[in-house]
């Protein structure tokens, strides 16, 4: 079996419990929770604006470990960086995680790197971030 044929056997919908652990759920339950989280603005693990960069780390609810190639764990959290003033709001950097704790750690590492090195031009900094972050973020 190769490629995305594996995907048929993977569960992709998850529910975030109050203790920040997650469990498998139906598509309907996942979408209801996501709708409620969007209304209540509770899907964020963290969000910060630092030196013109907006860093957003959120619960996704749907496994983004497409085809299960990266690991057996679902990727259910995501950090993205946006540049202030970019009217297209295209993400400039993205990293995904399997747990709330890893998402918190990853968000903090990204923010710390922006504080340390974020004065460089935006595109150069994002390239630097992509190259240096592999060993630091879970």
C-alpha cells in the first residue's frame, strides 16, 4: 500500500477536551466544536504580535498529517506567521504539532526567535526561521 491509500484507514476528526487532550470523534461533533470555538474565540493555543509579525497557534480539529507519512500521530495544532501590513494575509511560515504542549512550546520558540532575530527584512527572516527551526520546534 502506498501514498494516500493509507489515508482511508486513518481517523481524521478530533474533539479537544477541557483538559486539552483530544479524542476521536465524528465529523459532525468536530464541526460543531469548531463552530463554537470560532464564535467564542477559543481555538487559539496562543497568539502574539511581535515586531510586525503576527504569530497564531490554533487547534485544527482535523488531522493534517496527510497520508500518515510524517508519523503515526495526528497533526492537530498549527502555528502560522503573518506579516503586519500584508493585506493578502498569506501565511509566511507554518508548523504543525501533535499535542497542546508541543504547540505551546513551538509558539514560544517562534516568538523568542522573532524577538532575537526579527529585525531583519521579513522575507530573509522567514527563510532564516525555516532553516534554523527544524531542531528547535517539536
